[in-house]
């Protein structure tokens, strides 16, 4: 449930993360990315595999931790049509 002081007038959560379940929070996104990078290195010991995995994780982090929250805030600030 969203507190009254943390939602807009129409009940929309001010923060994107308030509307997401625990497994889709920033800390789980970071942790799973770190596990993917570490796992690729610890299991395979091949930089040419771990480097693209790292690049993919960084892109994933940028998309879900930077781009999507900014777009959500911009949409909230735009208000109703």
C-alpha cells in the first residue's frame, strides 16, 4: 500500500520503485548483475566472455536504473493530458 504523502493526487506512486515488487528493486538489479559478471568470470575465466557479459549488465543497469526512472518522473511531471 502506498502512503498518502508518497503518491500523487490520483494515487500514482511518486517513485517508480514503490510500485515494484521486492525482486524488481534497485538492489536486486545490482546484485543479479554483479552475480552474472562474477559468475561468468569465476566459472569460465575467459575475459572475452566476461567482457560482453559486463557490457550487457552495464547496459541493463543504465536502462532500468537510469532511463526508466527518469522517464517515469518526466511522465508524472507532465501530468494528465
